[in-house]
C-alpha cells in the first residue's frame, strides 16, 4: 500500500493500540459494575460509602429503576449518600467490637491500596494453634493489624455469586471486582477522564481526515 496521510490515518484508527483505549475501558467498566453488585450484596451488610450517592452508580451502567428501588429499600433517594447500615458508631461497635470503616475512600488511604484490599479479601485462614482468638476476631495472614487479627469476618459466606449478566464469579473474581469498584468509588472522575481522552483522540483523528480530504478537493 502506498503511503499517504489517508492510509496512515486509516491504519491508526483500526490499530489495536488505538482501539484498546475503548476495549480496555469496557473491560474495566464490566469489572467495576460487577464489583458494585458484590458491594451491594456483601459489603453493605457492614459498611457505608458516605461520599458516594445511590445515583452515582448510574455511571456504571446500572439502570436507574434498579438504583431507585435499591435506595427506597433503604429509605433513601438517588440523591442520598450510601449510609452505614448502623444508626450509630456505638451500634456498630456492639455488633462487631469495632466500627466497620466507611469505604468511600478506602482504596486511596489504606496502606497498600487496591492490591492489598484484593489480596486481603482472599486470604482468610484458620488461626495458628498457638494464636488464641477472642470474640469477634478472625485471622488473616496478610492483614496489617497486630498479630494478623481482624475484626472483620470473612465476607464471602457463599463461595460464588451470579451477576445479573449471567457470569458466575468465584471468591478471587469477587475480590478482584469489588476492589475495582472501590478504586472507582474513591475517584469516580477517573473513569470519565479515560473515556473523554479516548473520545478526544478519535475526534482529532476524524478532523484530521476531514482536513486532508478538503485540502485535496481545493485546487
């Protein structure tokens, strides 16, 4: 093929590197959406996300009708933050010995970030014989806590979850997806920024093609 600006533009538009901006984003969004369902079905029994609102989940492609029904089941509206299931910190402490943290910014401020969260969720074990656990205590060898003892129970009481799209996720997959969701929740504008960046590249490429075509039309 003879080199020309038009051929170069055409090749660039079809290249996997260029289109990867969209395909990788779509894959990330799918995992994030799946992670929302893990958060809703598992994490919300103990945790809230007060910096995030019910309606924000629409950015993940969750139907508004679903979100509205979900919010109403918790006596909230789409504009309300996702509050803790406990009415007070004292009530949370009474249930678990300590208040479960708000998860809004967890992926940003916890040591080790998203990688630590994912690994921790998969790593619960029976405590060593020489380690005595008190009430409401659990052993996790990658925990950042003293003696690797956690207050948080093992979250995945069911070993699999079927997402609304039919995909069946095991524990490692659920841990990966909910971590992806928590990372998104900590900075939801990042998703939009990635989409906008890819859209701008596409727009500039199209405009370049139009300019080249117009130049050739002008004598």
